C-alpha cells in the first residue's frame, strides 16, 4: 500500500530581513549555497526512508525567501525530491516568492520543475508602509510581479497580505485589497500583524517609539475579512480565504493533525501518536553551517542528527486537536477525536460546545453520519477564549 506524507522544506535565506519577521533566516548577499540544497535532499531521502515513504502528499517550500533560488537550484531541488520517491512530485507543490524575484524565466523554471502553486508575499500596496518594515519590494515591484504572474503562470496563485502594518490606514488597506483582487488570486492569506517583542518592530512598538493601536488593528483585520468574503472568497480557516474551492492542501495537513516531515535548517516535522503513544516533534538545528556539514558527512550512515526532539503527551495532543481544528470552518469531528485518542468528549467539552451554540458562536452539523463542531464567523474571533475554557 502506498504510504505518502507531506513535506515542508525551509530555505532560511533572505536578501534582507523585514522588521516584523521572527521566522529563522539569514542574509545571503552571495546567494544560496548549492551545498545547502544537497543537504536538504540528503535529509529528505533519509526521512523518507526511515518513515517508509513512497510518495509526497504535498510539498511546501517556505522561508526565508525560496524565490532566491537560481534556476539550476530550482531544477536540482525538485528533480531530487521526485527521485527520492521514484516518481513525479505531489499534486500540490508550493513555493513562496518575493515580488522582486518574479520574472517570466523564473516562473517557467518553477512550472517545468513541477511547482503547481505560487505563494507571493505582497503584505501591503502602500509604499511608506513597505519602507517602514523594510520590505524589499515597492508598490511598482508588486504590480509588475502580479502582471507577470497573470500573464505567464499557469498554476494556482496565492497572495499574502498583512493588515495593520504601521502606517497603514483603512483607505490604503482597502485600496490594496482592491488592487490585489483585480489580479484574481485563487487564494489569499490575510494575516493580522503579530507583534513579537524579539523583532525590531516589536521592540519599537512596545517601547512606544512607534505608536500602535491593537484594537484598531483587530477592527482592520475584520474589515479585510468581510471585504474578501463579499468578493467571493471563502474563509475556510482563520487567516485563509479561497475562491472556487482552491484551499491550500498542505496547510490543511497541519490543521488536521496529520503527519509531516520538515527538512532544512530550523524546519520542524511531526509524527502523531494517540492516546497511548507520544507524538514526536523534531526541529532541526538553526546553525546552517552545522546542518550542511552534518549531511555532507553523513550521506549513508546517519549518526546523531543535530535536532531537538519534543515528546508531546496525549493530553497536549488533544488540546492541539481543538486548537488547530477549530481554526477551520469545517471544525472538528467527534468521531475522529474518539479514533485518535480512544476516549469520548468529556462533560466539560460537551457543555462548552452547548453554551457556545446557544450564543451563536458555534454550530453542530452532520456529514456522512459523522458529527462536527465548528465555530461561526462570530465565534472564530474568540478562538483563544474557547481554548482557555478547555484548560
């Protein structure tokens, strides 16, 4: 029987670092080293072998800025991943891109290499906003990239937007969404700005050097959600919207607590257990030199991998089941919960769903004789409150 798994690959290199970003990446003015691509392929082959994998269910290449890969590196990476499973790539193979890197030649390379889905980090159409957070792209760069994608890209196209970046106004934000939808993306990820204290932007906001109204930021995100919904985009997860049913299958793996492999420096993978088996979550070293050196030296006999291993208890996995599943419009399935954890809903959980249903923040429904619980558009705004009530 075919055994497939989803694969995340981290490309931890950026031309420059945005002030709000807390993902692991390093500057790469000299380009991405070929040795890193080879290390990723060695690790992918190893993890496919030990997990008895013979096909990739989905592939997602994120970063960092994966679009900094050269055309030869693009072909090497994706042909190498196909060779590992002895067949073509998955039906959904995504790569993240910066607008400045979009050009006809690169789009052709992506398509010929087997990429089926492009995820482009737009973030804002406002020039002063982009400069404030040190984005590499300008509004002109963004429009040129979107025009190029519309003309030359034949796969699915997703765009990222962040609401309430410093300097954004209600009018500039709405105008930006209007500009984006003119290019008819299949999918939009609308993120509310997460202000992390460890980032330069976070330091400036929490020290009051940059004024920021968190309540207004929430209101702006809600206005963006409503705007997308009114223009035919289904909100199928808290931050994700699509038209014509074109959901991101890879992200659905995360939200459904399904197994995935993470390859590359700082990448994380998770193999889920159950009621009596611990879930195993492995995160690779952030030290790129150490990562490359290990996989160069250990091509056949694998010794101690430079990674951190976290063993997650069934109780924590149960909480994550609700935390991830209730982010989606489909919600969580009672029978799936019972199958995963070998127990039924507690009285506390039953009462909580019942109380939220009475206030219009939750719905119950049946599908194929299975029972589902989902937060409504109103309820999903209070997801954290629901989760806190579970503790």
